[in-house]
């Protein structure tokens, strides 16, 4: 890293002001990132993701097959317990 040479205190002050603003922006980005991470691990968000996954599974082609087979399997188990 090269050392900067300044010819006046005004240049130093403006450089320090720029660095201060950049530091504040970086800090705010970090805070926002942490908030988004907390929100992504909330119970409501996780449960909605699980529900979306289940919905997409049951509405895909495999889901169609499962929706057809599940009642048949339940009837088979019910009849098996009765001894029919």
C-alpha cells in the first residue's frame, strides 16, 4: 500500500470524512445482514418454507402419484387390521 501525501489539512479532513462515511455504510450493511439472517431462522419463516416444499412436492408429478397411492395404501392397512 502506498503512503498518501497530503498538502493541506483540508485534504486530510476530507479523506477522514470519506473513510468515516464508508465505515458507517459497512456497519449498516453488517447490521442489515444480521437482521436478515435472524429473520430467515424465525419459526414463521422456517414453517412457511416447509409448507412450500410440501406443496411443491404434492403438486409435482410425483405428488400426483402419491395422492393416488396414499388412499389405496391406507385402505389396504385398514383392511389388513380387520382381517378382510
